[in-house]
C-alpha cells in the first residue's frame, strides 16, 4: 500500500491509503506550443507533490486540438479530465454547463492577482470557469539589424503603412530573408485570428448591428488586398501553410525581418538557446491605420475541467499547480525568469527580476490592456471578441472563410472571389442559425 496525497483545493491535504493499482490517471489535452511542452517537462514536480495521481498527455496542433476537445465536450465523450481551451470557448461552454466552475481554488491561489482583462474573459458573473496558463495580445517583433540596414527606425506605435514600407525594404529573397512573416494557415484561430484583428484596424467588422455579414464592404477588401499584396511582395514562400509555430521557426532562424503575432512568442525569439537572432530583436505595438483601433488581439490559453469528468478533485489540483504563482517560480528556477508563462498575473509585472529579464514585458502588458473585446471595432457591432466573435457558430464559419482567404494568399483565387465566397458562406450559416431572416 502507498499513500495517495490528493490536494483538495481550499482545504487541507487529505491522505488516503490505496493500492497502486487504483492511482488516478488524469488525461490532459493540450496544444503543442512551447510553454505547454515546458509544462510537460516540469510535470514531475506535480507528480512528486501528488503521489497517486498520474498524468497522460494528448498533445496536438492547434486546429486539431480545438476539433478534438470541441467534439468530446459537446458529445459528452469523457476522454479528457483537463482541457486546454481559449478565451473564445470558455463563456460559450460555461453557459452550456459543460465546464466545472473554478470558484474554490484556495486562498493561496490568489485569484485576485489575475489580470482583470484576462480573468474577465474566462468568467461569467464573476465565477471563473478556466484558469489562464498564459495570456497574450499581439505585437510586432522585428530584427533591429535589418531595420537599421534599411535605414529605418521602428516607432513604438507603427502604422500599417510604415510596416509595409519596411517589409519591402528589408526583403532579400535571394538570401532567404523576408521582410514580414504573417499567419496564412487556414483556421479560425490561425489566419482568421490575425486577419480579424487586422481588419479591426482597417475599420472592418464581421457583422453590422443586425448581424448582416460585412465581407462585401470596402473595409474588408482593403484589409485582404493589403495582406495578400504585402505577403506576395515581402513574405516567405508557402505562406498559406504557415501558422504560429512555422513562423516562429522562420523568425528564430533569421528568415523574417518582422513578425506580427502573439506576445507570448517574445520569450522564444529572444532565447539564445533556440533563436539565432536573440540579441537583435525589438518590439512594437501592433499597427494601426489612424482609425482608433490597433490590430492586436486578446487571448488566453487556459486549463478547464469538463463537467463530465469523474476526477474533478485531482483535475483541480493539477490546474492549481500549473497556473499558480508557485509554477511561475518553478519555471524561473529551471529556465530563467524570461521563460515564465506571461500575461496572467499582475504580480509578475511588478516583479523586478522578471522586468529585468524580459525586455518585452512592458510592451506585452500594454498590448493586453489596450485590447477591448467589448468594443473591438471602429463601427458598432452586436458581438464581443477582438479576433473572434463570441457566438457558437463562429468556429465553423471562420474556419470556412479562413480556407477562402488562404486560397487567395496561395494564388488559387482572387481576393474578390475569396470575399464573395466568404460572404455567401457567412450569410448562409447565419440565416440557418436564425440570426438573419
């Protein structure tokens, strides 16, 4: 017999005597991003503190993860005890009763330390339904040496016009240096996350106040024309297959002059162990067009517990371990302060050791705080969400429209054709769902 220590949140540790054969195994579905890979490597710390709880990992590419966990929770499949989900899913699934409320994580968890913008997106009526593993906005990461070589100085708050000019001047295709790397891979959380946030700064919106789709409006044509032309002139080949991880690899190997993407990437592009340009990286806010909105998003990859699990106590113990201040200290002790998961806790941005180690900290916090999911667009809209629309239908619609825009980027159809197809798809699905008559 051996002792099984199960940490019950908000209570003292409870010691049970069980046979090793009855040890609980938590199945955790997560995305294959760098911070989650690091979490798996450090999980021996959790196992040591919780003997009798074993971990089984299901690690998937972003689009595949979303499809798997959505199918599982909607059908009550029960495959997973902990799920990595995003700011889009949490309020929708919580309202369906699909998630365990996280209102009893214990005093040591310090829920009030969570950044208000991040906590608000994961809560309903003040109750937390997922705990943020890392939070992010988006910003410009750029090569300081290539910017200098082009005779330019990056402003802290650039315009899209400046970005486009700089990208073309920094491009040297003969030496495989591309002025800009942007998401092109189809997916509602891939190319459509970037393009939706970008479109906000061009004055576009998904729907008007009556839920009428807006892809037939000039603001969306301006957005997609700008994106496709810029990527054709200054982007890498095969860009329609590139998502976050592919562009990260391109930037780390010195092939991108600029990359506009998640703020969480900053610790990876400045890590000399993985990035060949670690000492030549600068940061700026996501660009704008002078219309009052920048092209930055707001997101948190978070850990949630499906309501169907029979291991909720053990699952909560894991969620507390992975999203606590103690975990940040663990990462700092193993990897250094610059590598801790960013964007979740106020105390991190008050920590002198972190601020000294992370030159991107202030820009990350400013980007997160400036994103407004309740007023994401220049013109009024009936929805919330910066790079997504917080309705259940969005996932399917945006995946389909993302395929049209990826095809336009690949040259398989024109921008006008892609927008026409996107309008037809969205009108059809929104009519079917009853939003429009």
